[in-house]
C-alpha cells in the first residue's frame, strides 16, 4: 500500500463517519416524525454539508502529497467538516418531542463557526499557493472574491438570530455550489495545490 492509498483509507473512514452520523440522525427524525416539529433550515444545512463532503472526497482524487505538511491541511478540513456534519441534525429525539427549528437556533453559533472555518482553511491554502504561482492580489480577488466574502458573511451569521436568514444563505450557497460546476468537475492541478502547504514548508515537516 503506497502513501496515497494509506491516507485515502483514513479520509474515507472520516467522511464515511460524517455521512453515517447524518444518516442516523435523519433516520431517528423520520422514525419519530410524529413527535418532531419540522423546520426546513436544519435539513438544508445537512444537505449543504453532505454536498461539501462529496466535493471534499472528489477533490481528494487529485491529491498527490507525500509529506506530513501536505496532508495536515486535509485533516484540519476533515475535522471541521465532520463537526459540521455532527451538528447539522440532532443526535436524539426526546420522547416528548423535538422542535427542529429550535434545535437549529440553539446550535446556530456552533454550526456557523465550524462550517465557515472549513471553507476558510481551504481558501487560505488556495490563496497561499496562488501567491506562489505568481498571482497578484487583484488576480486572487478576481478569482475568489465570492469565497472571501462568503467567509465573512458566514462567520457573521453566528450573531444573526433570524433563522430564515440562515436558510436563505444556505440555499444560495447550495445553488451557487452546484451552478459552479460541482457535478461536472474533475480533479485538477489547482485542487492538488490548494490542499498542500507551501512547498518549502511542506518539505520541512
């Protein structure tokens, strides 16, 4: 087993656990649906995270790192997206019922911390590697301004109490994510570079 296959096994386990956690939570909600007061935002958050998990797995096929420095950023993202997956839907449904909207409200701050942090880790690495390739600040802004602005808005959602605003942002993000070509993308060199530390740092770890 080479390095890529060894790391891929670990990546697959963590992503699989994240998906299993959401599937189990959904199963419990459906099984106890008569005592669940449904709301649309939490399931939408779960769908958004599921899409991110698929995208993360797909991009991994373009990864060719061999050092710890090149692998660590992926593990940082894995931890963050796993936490987002765990909080998207409730773990248990109490016997006296569950208000899904209230659940999201109580966990809004946590969700809107780990999910934008996941995006921020990716964008920091992508930006650093863009600079290494000779891109200017204006080039980086032109290519990634939506992502940069989304990170700021995402963290800002920690303080926004109106649930429907979270729902609108999640819906817009999902549409933009799919419209941007997720379903048609193939792993490319940019994906490989975005998930590595700067080459001089990675080689030293």
